[in-house]
C-alpha cells in the first residue's frame, strides 16, 4: 500500500511527479488546492465555508483545510493508497495528519522531499509564464517555504519516514529516481 506525502519548494516538480506516479500506481493524487476547488465547485458544507474566505481574499484556515483533507482521505478511492501534495505545510498540520492517519487506520506513510536549489526553481517558475510569477514573488514564496514548510523535513527525518529525491534533473530522471526510492 503506497501512501506518500510530497514536500519540496515551489517549482520543484511536486505536482507533475505526483500526478505521474499516482497514474503509474493507480492511486489518487490528492492536492489540497484541488480539494478546495472541488469542494467550492460542488458547494459542499466545507466548500461553502472555504468560498467565504477565498472571496474575501483571506487564507483558508488550517482547521478547514484539515477537515477537507480528512474528508478526502475517507473516500473509497483512497483506501488503497494516495499521494498528498500541498499538505501538510507546517509541523502543526503534520502532527494533525499523523493523528488522523492513526485514527482512520491509514498510517505507514512515507515522505518524499523533492530537493532543488533556489536558482533552479526560480528559473523554472519564471519560464512557466504565469502573471504572478515575478522573480520577487517567487523568492518571497521560497522564503515562506523555508520558514514554514522546510521544518517538516527534520520532522519526518526524525520519524524515519523521509526519502529525498534530487529534483534538479530531467523530469524523466526524477520520475525514475522516485520510482526507485519508493520501491526500495
């Protein structure tokens, strides 16, 4: 049973690799951004709550994101494994997730850190051409990542759950290395 959490800086290729691997393993790729958009589109109870924050330009609170993740992991397609992308983002969320997985009998997760240097991810994000991807904005997102999300690397390393993959290589080579580390 494959249960993976993807970590790494913005632009490291988490979404791309998670989708590829999920398709290969025939398990869902669970992106918190996607969960939020889906819940809002379907106007679920949690989706309506999230929409109110999004409409007013606020960040969706941790508790609401955690509720959405909990709801998603309990769906039938997640019983045989999943890849989480975009959650947890902070140590408090990781602690919540650890407790949740124990409670719903889905523990045994491993964490993949897609590691790539800042200059590489800045270059990647600039070339994908999104309007909001200026170098200044990207570097700020990297600062936020370093401050809030990077501590998860030590958190999971201390729990012997961390696998590190070099994200500074071709997409195919990253996929190949990823498949090797999760099957070993």
